[in-house]
């Protein structure tokens, strides 16, 4: 093996070999790149001074980002959790059946090593391979093996994708690996967007604003049109809020959310369904949420206790947007001047908005933001959806990013370091 592959842990290599072999020898798939908008095109109809900020980093979604903070320690790659990975990726019956359909060739160790070496050499010449090579840790023992494997993974999964199609993805990879100087002026010069907190960044997405027009996305329109049904499904879920082990499905994903009186009934985590969740009680909600490319955070129902709020923070990923629809909004309260005012608000950058039942707010969480429910007795409930920016990103870019997130999550499971609330990338 080349030094690049030799440093990969045995379990990570086992998993990645399985994935790469399956993709490399699967029947050809026509990705039909002509159907994907270019990086400059939009997908509007597809899914279509300051307080001290919290250091909890995960934002409303509780984690889930690409890069790591330079000050964070790298997770140890211990053996714990590896048996679980083997059972998940090797012994699962559905995966076995899928593999049998994908290819029938029996690999021996030398075949696998030769194939991986050939793929590594070829993919190193791609724009993703060149991006990985710019890492300050490239070809050192400190280099995270996942990123070394990434060019081969993308080359086998998206063989028709050209370097031009993946330009912005490659820049995102560079940023995640510590290559700086990629931040654009619209981020650096905006006092409301703390660029030093960005851990995942794709250059070239253009200018943005704190709140966006929700009417430009089918997601927001579908949610509002189905508000009554979604509210009834929420009530049905409340009656089944405890799982079979008696655990409350409403959880605080991060310590910041717990301290701030914010709890979430998670329907999707890192874009995946939750095992044993009663989706039969919320078919309309589930269907609408799955109509968009869910991001690597959370999607579910969020409850904010009376007289509590999320502290000031930013989420540090410019590839995602957040949509919230009011499910239960507390009535107005009377202020000190004797005026009736909305009881619950969210501030994003310099703008403050208030939730309305059945109406959506669409916003960019790279801006600093905070919430508060000032009502003394009533909680505030919203349906919260984090999703990839379908307004600015092409469908191919989103497909590749979703794949990267999924592979990273599997790799973390292989290394025994994945946990709820942790950043996947």
C-alpha cells in the first residue's frame, strides 16, 4: 500500500473498501448532469453593540458542521464502537442483499489494495484530491484518514461529475481542512456575521441576508398549507412522547439548549430518520420534511419554555438554511408602557421577527441570533427544519455534500467517536 492508505485504521479501511468496491463495480448510473443546475443557477422551486455569544456552537440544531475549531482537540480513535459498526455495515441483512445485487466479484486482499491504490492515484488528480492535498497536515501522521479517502469516495460515487461541477465543493473541503483566505468580503465585513465562528464554508454562494422570503420555497408553502394537519400530528405525537423504554422524546440536544429551556422532539438527525420513531402518527409532516435535502443537524418540533430563550450565537455553516413554522404561539403580553406586544421573538442579525401560527420564518444562521419567549405561562412550539441551501447551491453540489456527511458519520461510527450532538464534520 502507498503511505496515504497505510495510515488509515483497519476498521475505517474495511468500511471504506466495502463502500468503494460496491460503488466501483455497481451497474453504471446515469447521473444526467444536464439536469443539475450550474453553480450559478438557483433551485427556487426545487425544494425549493453586542452581547456575549454562547460558546456552545451547535445553535438550534445542536452541532453538525464540517470543520473543527482550531482549538478543539481531535477525538481519539479508540476501539469502542467498532463492533457496532461491523454489525451495522457488515452484518445487516439489507446491506448484504444490496451488495449481492451490486456486484458478484469476490475480492481478495491484493485486489482490494491494488484497486484502492489505483483509485487513490487517479482521484488525487481531481479537483477534490487537489483540495485535500492543500491541507497543512497532508501526508503527515496527523492527517485525518477520512479526508484522505474522500477523493476516492467521491470519484466512485459521482463518476460523471466534472472538476468544474465540483469547484465550490473543493473550496469547502479546503476550508474544512484549515486552508484560510477563502472567506469573502460579504462575510468578513458584516458585523452581524461572526466569521471567526464559521467551521463550514462554501465560497461563491453570494450575498445573503438575515431573513429570506419564505414564499420562494415550496417547503414553506407546503408547511403553511398543511398547518392544521401538522398541528394535529403534533398533538398525536405528544400523546406518544415517551418511547418504549419510557424515555421522553423531547430532548435537549446540547447543554446550551438545556440551559435555555429549549427541547426538541427530533424527527430527523443528520438527515436520517430516528429508529423506532412513530412516523405513522405524522405522515404529512414527514413527507413534507423529506421533500427537501435535510442538513446535518436536526428537524423536528421545538418547545420553548415560558420566560426563557436561546442565548446569542451563530451556527457557523453557510451551506444551510433554517425554516421554522409556528405551531403554538403564546398570546401577546402587556409591556411596561401598557401596550400589547408579541410575547415570543427571534432576532437574526439586526432584524427581529415574531412567529405566527401557520406562517414560516426562513433565515440564515451564519448571522448571530437569539430567541426569547416572554410569556409567563405559555410555551412556544415551532416546527424546525435545517436544510441545504437550495436557493444558492446546485442539486449536484447538495447530493455530494449529503454523501460526504453520510460517509463522515459512518467513518466516525467506525472509529467509535460518534455521539448525538457532536459535529459530524
